[in-house]
């Protein structure tokens, strides 16, 4: 039985989850939940038993010093809660951890037990996959669900994916079978620059989450980090003619595919976000476009990501819809 002592009664709670590993290209999804925890000072109220779900030879514990005493941090999944203030306060239950090594059905049932006890009204699972998308364009974000009614109501895609799946897909199906509305938001990360971090993809996920649950998320330094990341990748790609040519090919394919919808819907979505931020006290961390691509504002580079591999290099990852 799940005991939730010390957790107050929540207001219109939404559970937002992300897991490191197979469904987290560029660490974009797990970083998004970590950002929410940090900005809203989330308080951890529960952690799953690491012994039940993790192979410690795959996800090893870490040793650290605390006041001269050696301690161990075990890989696990933790739950925290944050309250969003304003005219319409609501609570988020944040789930952040590592894709489990075993007993996935029990893992999902335990998370659903927490969701039931807390009165969660919607589960949003964040993921990131590798794709043939150029880093110079807005990050594609797809929203999917297994529930056709929810797809119509929230303007999402009804997933038709078939093939290998990760914990994101398994948890979403578990929610559906349990009668809990569930949505997955996926960011497409350029496969030729897949090394973490990818602040541009993280920013795009947070922007889409804002639209989905109608909240204002403080962005902090994330827009500036996204700009610096893109400048760094621009410079590195320009140093390799093959990569530069490949990026140009991706740009042309992307622009051709998106031309018919260039896009009243995207403009309207960005305008709604602008109004939400203005009403909430102005922008947080700078302006971005509808998909998380920063508006140009100088080229002050902060970080330089690792050099992209040659086009066609096998990164060993698999993407899922």
C-alpha cells in the first residue's frame, strides 16, 4: 500500500514524467523535468525501491562524500511535487528517473498507484528520439496518445506506431488500460549531433508542455543556452564540408515538407504563448519561436558541443513514435 504522508491535497494535478536512457536522445526529456524541478523547487516525496527495477551492472550506483562520510546514491525513479501559482493555481507531480532494467509492468503499476492516490487528471510523458532533422530549424515536437477521444480534444496524433518500444510507450499504454488520460510529447533530435545536452530540444518540449496544460513555465537561462548550442553546432558544421552539405540537404527537405502549413497554426500558438507570458509577468529567459527555436539575439557562444559525426554514422539508437 502506498503511503503519501506529508503531501497536501493537490489542485488539478498533472503528472509529468521522463526517463533517462533509450527514449531520451540528447538527454532532452529528462533535462526538461529536471528544469521544472529546479525552477519550481520541487520537493521529493517518494522514490521507488532501486532493488526492484534496476540492474546495477547496467546502471551503477555512485559514491560521494558527505561531511567526510562516504555515501552511495542508487539509481532509481523519484517523484516530487510543485505548485504553480497565479490566478489558476495547479500542481505538477514530476517523475524523473532511469528506464528500468526489469519488471516494467510492476514499475508502471507502482507509478499508477501514486497517480491514483494523488488524484492525477492527466499523465504527460516526455521523450526524445533521433531523427533526420536539421539543427538549424525549429525542433519538431509530436504529441501522441492512444485515446482517440483525447486525440480529438487536445489536437494530438493517435499513435499508430508498431515496433520495439521503451518505458515511455509501455507507461502510456498502462495509463490507457487503467483509464488514466495519457499523452506523450516527443522531440526530434538531429542524429548527427546527438550528444547531450541539447537545450534547444529541451526548450521545445517545455514550450509544447506549456501549450498542452496551459501554464507559464519559467525558462531561466534555457533560451540563451539554446542559442549558444546552435551557434556552436553551426560553427562545427561549417568546418566540415560533408556535414555542411548534409545539413543543407536536410534543410531543403524540411522546408519543402512544411511549406504548405507555414503556418497559421504555429503563429497562433506562439501568439497565445506570448499572451500567457505577458499576463504572467513578462517573458522568462527570452523569446522563442513556436517550436523552441530562439529568435536571433547576437552570437555569444557559451558552450561548444562535440563535433558531429560524419553523415550516415551509426549511433546505435532506435527511435519510436
